[in-house]
């Protein structure tokens, strides 16, 4: 039966996506000859190239417009491949890899000799992760090596959570785009660094920090922004930003600000979480849009919503401040960075 030779992805909220063995084979061949392939992961779509080929890796930086000193994550098929790419792996790092891979966790470790300095931006550490997506897993197994892949967007912009986002933004510059449907998690992986021994959180993401702390039975130190800023582009103050300026306000100030901007002639969209907003309804010239109230559902929709609002041509996105609880940490982080480019937000 044909279907047995295919990867079928059931995404209950959008239907089914089918990718054939031939698609995976073609993608693996392209990677082998130094081309780029965009592929789905459970977090966001990645722009992949052969991690052991410096020429291929340079293409990623060119396509993304990313500064060459910002390191890439190397995706591998299984934790058993870790020793090929990293060295001095602590027991704690092994524990996290064993418990959470495949999954939305990236570990920063001392790099092995196999990792070209193009991948690490010249640093002596490397980011590694095993993605939890059938298409990514099949591609990694078929290719056999590591795939260096940042999120498949232009540097600083919103990450893609569908193949169409990748095509819209990167288009023909990518060798091939594998369409595995919308990403299940919707925000990037949680990054934990073991570069200096003790675990340090560099980026909150798809895996809850408490789950990591419970597993290690210790607190994970939060990175000092000044120390890490240069090394991790996702930690830059302005990042994950749509074209349309974003402002974040508590719900009490949200509508006051919206009316103020509308009076000045701005075309405003309000993103609410609480039930004070009504989906897709215009009132007083303000379009409001109610986002999901559960953090995991909000995360899944966040980037797709920002992409959509960018296309809709609003002058300003006003978003309700997310709750200050642990499950919203990654969303709050992304919203804050999306709203950081203050040069865009006047008056
Ligand atoms: O979920 C994800 O992590 C997605 C999917 C495609 O796997 N990837 C992703 O890659 O978000 P990227 O490049 O957009 O973000 C990875 C972050 C960057 O901020 C990068 O600077 C940081 O990881 N990073 C990678 N290697 C590092 C290293 N050796 N030391 C410190 N930070 C590192
Ligand atoms: Mg990125």
C-alpha cells in the first residue's frame, strides 16, 4: 500500500499532511550536495544545511541575512549521536538529553572537532537538539549527519510555523521546502547552556523550565543578558519582530491606547487574551482579535497571527500583556522582543 511508504502527520487542528519517501530522499540528496532545505520541527520551521560542510552552512547565513558570529543549532537524529558533536558532556546534560529528546530542548555544550567554526560563530561551544517531528526525524535518519538549522526566517523577523511562511519570506532562495503542516508547539526550543558547568537558561521556549529543574533536582540559573547577548541572537532585545510595530499593554490600558491611536488616524488591531475582546469584531474603528486563553494554544497561534496581521496592513498591533505565570514565560519573552524596536513606535 502506498501509504506505508509515506509519512503521515496527523495534526488534529488542521488536518493531515503527507510527505513521501521520495520527498525525504530528495531533501537528503540536496543536503548532501551542499544545498539548503527548510523542514518542519515541533517548534518552528528550520532552514537546514549539512552541519559538517562550511560552504553549505555559509548559505544559511546569506539566506537569513544573519551576522556570521551568531551560532546555529545542530539537529541530530538521536541522543546517541551526542558524543560525535560534543565533548565533556556532564551527567546533568546527559540526563536532560535522555529525558527530553526528542523534544523542544537545545543543549549548549563544548564542541567536538567535527563541528566547523562556521556553525558556532567561532565559539568553542555548540548547540544541539533532537527535534520531535516525524519529517525532521525521517530527514535526519535518511541524511545520516547533523543538520545545522536556525529558524527559517530573515534575521530578527518572526519565525515560520508553516511551510507557506517560509515560502513567503525566503522563497526561491531555499533549495527545497518540506511541508509538514503547522508546527505543534509554535515557539522555539528552550536553550540550556552547560558551557560553564552549571546549567544556565539562555532562552525560555517550548519546554517548561520547571520540567528541567524537576529532572535535575536543582534550580537553573537565568542568563545575564549582557554576558550572552552577543552569542545568542534570540536573546537580542529586538528579535522575533513583525514589520508592524507591536506594543504590549495590560488590559486596562489596552483600549485607552487603542482609542488614542485611532483618533490620530492609525489603523489598529488589538490582541486580547481575556474575554473583553471579541474575535474579528470592529468597534469604533478598532479591530480586536481574541487569542487563546491557554498558553500552549496561544504559543501555537502566536507567530501565524503576527504573520497574518503583517499581511493585513495594520499600522500598529496592540497586544494584551500575557499573564505573569511560568507557562507564559516563553510567550512573554517573544512578545517583549517583538515590541522592542522603539524606533518604530511613535507617537
Ligand atoms: O526550536 C528551535 O530551536 C528552532 C528549530 C528550527 O530547531 N531553531 C532556532 O534556531 O530557533 P535559531 O538560530 O533561530 O535560534 C537558536 C538560538 C540563537 O539565539 C543562537 O544564537 C543560539 O541558539 N545558539 C546556538 N548555538 C549557540 C551557542 N553555541 N552558544 C550560545 N547560543 C547559541
Ligand atoms: Mg530564530
